[in-house]
């Protein structure tokens, strides 16, 4: 489906790019938030990334999925902006995960919301690379190979970052809840 819209854009139909934006904006925003941890900066990253993608669409060779190509642009732009800011601490706006859960039992819903909140708080405290790695691997369910294409990191680097991220997140959650080590299996 992406190929059709990509060809339309390349033939001069700029409106076809709106479909691409609608299709990928949520995940792209989520990835940007993983790195910059600020909603306004993430919006800036998204805007710049989509402009770059539109401008460079002709360079997309189709060797990987379009989403992989686009997400790499988003991640590169996010790290570039973060570096420009000097890795300063950023005040965080919205929760990272914004999925609606339809659960009848109110107390169970509160428990799910609490867990989601604390996981998001832990993600905010992780380094940008660790937060991004967890999001790509667990939430987006990308394979290591796909993560290599998206981030440009090596396989061993991704594995180390994932291991460190899981360890750090588990430690944060254990400290927060003073729980036994088997309650949060990451």
C-alpha cells in the first residue's frame, strides 16, 4: 500500500503524502518521545522528519520497509536535536503510551493504569537509547535486524542496550514498589 502512495508523491501528488503522515505519525511521535521526552520537541522532530522524508522520498530504494526508512529519519532527527540541546533535562508532558483499555472491573482498570503510569515514568528516566530500544523491541515488536535498520546500531550494541534497559527498568520498578524480583519480568 505504501508503494502506491510513494509513487503518487513522486509523480507530484503532494496530497498522497497526507496518507503517509496519517499512517505513521503516531509511532513516529512515540519514537521521538522516547528520545527527547518532551511533547513539543517531539512535535518539532516529527515536523522536520516528515519534511525530510518528503524531500528525500526519491532516495528511498525500497530495500527495507518504508516504515523502517522513515523511523530512522525520525530517530536521527531526535538524536540530532537532543545533541543540539546539550542533553539537558527536559520536562516531560504527556504519557508515552496512550492506549485505551476496555476493562469492566474498575479496580482492575486502576491497577492497569497505575502499572502503565509507572512503566512510563521509568521509561522517562531511562537514557534516550534505552527508552528507544525498549519501545522498538517490546512495543513495536521489531526484530533485532529491523532495529539495526532503523537505528543504525550494531546487533551487539542493540543487545547490550536492551539488556541494560531491562535491568535499569526492573531496578526502578522494584525500588518504586519494593517488590520481589519476579513481579516484573522484562
